[in-house]
């Protein structure tokens, strides 16, 4: 199958770079996590084995590299489960990258996996090519196995740990991708310590599970999203409805989960353990937004299906957000399409008044549009379901991040913040109830009289 060459004239509004997630096996997966609505996307490609052909692979790699004017390019593999494609497919991908890259391009390879199919061959391949592997794990066994199950509803924790041991054996760089859901939402510190102390993880990201449903779909959505072995069809998940499944994280609980982890991190691990949201929050103090979710606008994170269909975002793989197919239209033109620019700008232009007036808007920016389905305090539609938790997190951690930003401006290490926290703990004792009377037991209280910051010396509200 042919694919178009790079157009002679670079389209207006082309981004200099973007972060594409490629799904070589579509949404097909070898396990059956109950909360994974991506499994339902199989319905978009009925009677299709969902495997990327070498033609599509070559078109993808060439167009991705051609579409970047910035020298840094990330080649990111995701699913479904990409290990279903076998190692040879990715060896060919590596060879194509080397053949099509410009001399000035620096390539980062990432690979998100549930870890079940990892073996020595996979890990040797990752180590040989310096691939950063994202391993999905939701915490210790009892928390992980709550929803991360196989098609026979058996927990997958032990098999994931086998994969983790192989990654360690071959010295593969890995990060942990942990979802925050109804089962683990009350155990932030425990989950974090497990990753840090038991798995030796240095990089972590925490993704809230928010599965939308409506009154008519909630009951069936609560059963899960895959096609079961008995042939019962599930719904095609779309970002509609203003209810959530019982597996979804609560908004306040999400904030508490993050704050729990932050309280541990800010005392022990600044500069040695990297939590994605913490990194991007610190960057935001300098006006840099590295994560689309908390950037003012988005639209630079498209998803590529196995057949070359390009969608606006990994969370919007649904017919209304199909930009086109790279076998018909070059990726650079698809990314410059007015509807894709509009998709990204709507993130800013549809903020509720509550967001526009919010004290932490510069850090939060209203969160991801997929989560905007509740009404704001003023009764406007399209407010973020996670708002209460996000606001608590950004208010609570703001003083410490502000202190870290000041340290950076003074050419000092952000890790010096830990000495300040330690001194404050010694003065007041750790985890005592905050004197503001809010009942909050954390140091960086966001309660009504939170003028207690040891960092900024200013009232936080
Ligand atoms: S819709 Fe959400 S996940 Fe998608 S690009 Fe925008 S902020 Fe990112
Ligand atoms: S914390 Fe809530 S009100 Fe503030 S920007 Fe975020 S979603 Fe909007």
C-alpha cells in the first residue's frame, strides 16, 4: 500500500513536534483489565486482526520523522498490548528509524506493556536499543489484582512481577504506570512505597481512572468493556455521559492519593524519584507545560491505529475524532488540520468560569477535556469531574513547589527543599493536625487559614 510523500509546502499551523502513541496491535490485549475501556475499541475494526502491516509501519516511521522540525522525536509504542506483535516487528521498526532519521534527530524509544509476555529476548532487545519501558502496575498484589485480571478473571500480579524481574535482570530502564482507581485510591503512600522500595522504581506516573457512563449505560459499563469468551458484546466506549462506573476514582480521593504521595516524596525523594505530575507541576512554575492534561491547550498527542488511521488523541479514538489515514494523507497535513487545532484550543476556550477564576488555573488549566462532564459551582456544564482533587493537590503542594522553583532560580537543587521540610517537622512534629483547624493532618495545609508555609511566608489563600 502506498503512502504520500512529504508535501512541498509545509502546511500552516504545523506543530514543530508532537507525541504520537502508536498501537501496532490496535486495542487488542492478552489480559482483560476490568476498567480498560480501550478493549471496547475493537468494535471500531470488526473482522480485523488488528495487526500493523510492514507497509503501515514504514509509512508511520517515515512520516513521523519527516513531520518533526524539532530534533527530538519520541517513537512511542502502546496498545492494547504491543508485545502481541513479537520482537521481530520492532527490530524492523528500529531499522526503519535508522534509515529515515535525519542526522540531527535524537530519537527516544518508549514501550508501554502489561509485562505478562516479557522474556529474555524482549528484555535483551530493550536493553540493546535503550528503550524506556513503561510497566503497568497498580500497587501491591491485593490492590493490583482488584482490576488487572486476565480473561479468566485471575489476578495478573505474579506474572507482572516475573516481567519486572526480567527487566531488572537485563538492566532495562523502566517506569511504573499506575492507575488510580476505587481499589487503591485510599492507599497512596502504601502504593508509592511499594514501587520505590520493593520494585526500585525511579520514575512513576499515576493515571486517574474515570470511566464515563450514562443512566442507560451504567449498569452494563459496571460489568467491564471487553468481549467476553461467552460472546456477550460490550459497549463501545465513548467520552459521553455524566456518571462514572464504580471502578472510577473519586475526585477528592484522587487529590488525597496524590497528596499522600507528595508528603512522602517531599521528605525523602526529591531528586531521586521522579513522579510525572510533580515534575510537570514544578515546570509549570516557569510557564512550561510538559503534560497536555495541565497545559492551556493540547492537540499534540495523536493516536495511530494499526491500519494507519490517525485520531486526535489516545482518549478520543472514536469516529468523530478520526483525522484521516496516513496512507492517503501525510501525517504532517493531518496534524495541521483545522479540526485538530480546534480540538486543542477548545481545551482553553471552553473553560468554565470557575476554572477561569481559579487560583491554581496556571497549574491545572482545567485538566483533560475528557473528564469535563460535571457542572461547576455556578451550574455551568463541562466542568472537570476531578476538580475537587486537583484543586486540593495544587493548593496543598503549591508552597513547596514554589520553594523548589525559587531554589532553581538561585541555581540550587530543588532537593534542598527536603532540609526545610525536615526542619519544620522537627519544630512541629510530622503529620500533626494543622493549627488552622481544618482537621488536615498534613504539613502543607490548604485549609482556610493556611498562612503556614515554611517556604513562601505568604498566605496561600
Ligand atoms: S484530550 Fe486530554 S489526553 Fe488528549 S491531548 Fe487533550 S489533554 Fe491530553
Ligand atoms: S482546580 Fe478545578 S477550578 Fe481550578 S483549574 Fe483545575 S479544574 Fe478548574
